C-alpha cells in the first residue's frame, strides 16, 4: 500500500469477536489500527497474535468516556451483544450504546473522520414483516429485559443520522444479523456457541420453545467484508444497510447440524421460551447487493466446521 493510501483506523470493541477479525483485515490491507476495548466481553487473547505488529496498537478504554486520538476512520463496535452479557448490567449497556455513540460521533466531528456504526437486526424487534427490509420500523418492546440493547442501538442510529443532518458528518450504519465464527465467547449464551460447546462436551443441546423459531447465520468473514465495503462506499450512501446471510434455518435444524458435524452423541432438550425472543429473523440484503456488491459466500456447514474446530481447540486448552 502507498503511504498516501494508508489510513489510521480506530476500532472500538476491537478485542471482541467481530472487532478482532476487523483489525486483522485492516492490517492486511496496510492500514494503521488502533484497537480500543474495555475488556468487558472482549479479551486480549483475541488480539494477542497482533500485539507484535508494527501497525497495531491496543488501548484499554471505555467508550462511555471521551477519547482523544487522531484517526481517519472510526468503526464503532463497542457494546456487549449477547443477552447474558448485556442483561448483566442493563444500564451500562444502554450507556455504552448511547454515550459511546455520542463520544465517537464527537470525535468524528472534530476530526472530520468517516464513522461506521455497528447496529443490529434487534432494532426490528420481533418483526411483523418477513424478511426484514431497511425501511421497516420494527416491533420492539421498549421496557422489556432485552430493551437495554435494542433501544440503545435504536437511539445510537438516531444520533448518527442527526449528526449527519446537523453537522454534515460522513456516517455509515450497518444492521448486523446473527453472525458466528471463531473467537465467539464460549459463555455468551448465543445459540451457535451454546450448541457447539454443548455438543463437544457431550451435554444436551438446549432448545428454547419447540425450536421452530428461525434465524439466519452469517459467517464472520463475510460480515467483515460487508463492513469494509460499506465504510468505503460513496459518501452519499450511509445506510442503514442489512448485513447478514439470508439463508433461513430453524433452531432445531441448527442443533441437528451441529450434532452431525461434531459427531456428538448429545441429545436435544427443550426448555421454556424466554421473553421477547423473536419468532423469525431473516435479512433482505438487496440493498447491500446493489450498493456494495456484497453477498455472503460461506455456507452454514463450511462456517460451522471452522467454528467447531476453534471451540474444540479452545476447550482442550
């Protein structure tokens, strides 16, 4: 990469699942990367292989406090993203989404830097429209157990678009659907990591409800490619844009795939459905296809095989 093309890129939540993969890709492209994390759910293990890299810097910092650095691009990924983690301290979860957005937008405004918000399909709540397009306003419970995350992310989107309208900021908003892959937290309570860890340990795979609720699972490499394309898309395209794999599977189908791919003897165990658990979640990604030329390429079995190998190694340590 020419020196003129090299950018200084800030990744908040950079030691987390998605952030660590993004840092790798940005370094591979030749950029300087500042990885910021408070290590609440992110871990140094996720980025320890990058610590000796001459263009990588790791900083412990909580985005609910202002940050003063000099960068050209900001990827705002900082926020616990699994129910177990974000419901542990719901007030702090909302503060991370809202205060974190305000602080990072303030930094972007001062630097005139382009900024990308990692939003979520949770802004659609328990959708009444299927599959979900970006113009759907959602069906969200504003006072439920999941609201700290859902409403925090919705408020962050509001702030991003108001900063664009009020201050002319270059913003990008990605709505992320279920993503999985190596470096997922083994105890995050999300369905893919749950099933894989249970299967590898020979424990029953726990399904909530009858397992007929559907999800769409996007492999992490595909998602990161979407991030990179969105960030460098024309300034007049800011989103929001759905990033996810439109292939739809029931939770029961996922459990059966994991058992088959691990060769586990685990059985399936059914438990009561938690509150506000969406019945269906599937992205319409036509906008990403048209505007970004992006389409996920890694199928579920291929992605699960790589993820199982990661967890198998992790559990053997």
